[in-house]
C-alpha cells in the first residue's frame, strides 16, 4: 500500500490515485466526465454528523471510482513521495471494488463491517 499515515474523520477517504491503465475494470461516463480511480489508504469512521448515522465505508485497500469535472478536481489534492492523493467524501464514490486478501491473511470481514485484516 503506502507508508502515508494520516487520520481521516467522518465520511471522508484519502485515496492514492491509480492510473487508468493499471485498473482491471474501467468505467466510462456517457456524458464524457473524467473518471478517476484510487486506492483507499485511510478512511473516517463513517459517522455522518448531518444525518446522525453511521454510513458504509469502502475497505482500506479497496479501489474506488469517482468522476470529476475536467475544470475542477474532486476533493482536495496533495502529493506525497511523488504520488498524488485526494481527500474525497464517500458521496463522491460511484463504485468500490473490495480488496483481495490472500488465504494467509485473517478472514475477510462480513458485509457491513469496517475491519481490515490484521497483518
């Protein structure tokens, strides 16, 4: 994954942008919006303060898909160790592909749980 350690709160995610050529499933927008892909490196606890509820959040290491207007990037962009990251809201995520864990790792959490496998 990455050595970037950052705390995220609420319904926000930090994603490392993944080049389109490196993703197995590519989405296309019929209106021509730019589609971006990112690997979740950190996420909030899922608490939506406005709705006073916990929301489902993509797993760490999941690949998420979001679209952005060509003139204005989605979320807040920053660079670390030569890689581009975005801080985005879970509402910006169109699709999340769960990570694949090897059998040697801890069991995969059941649907709806936000627990990553232990190392």
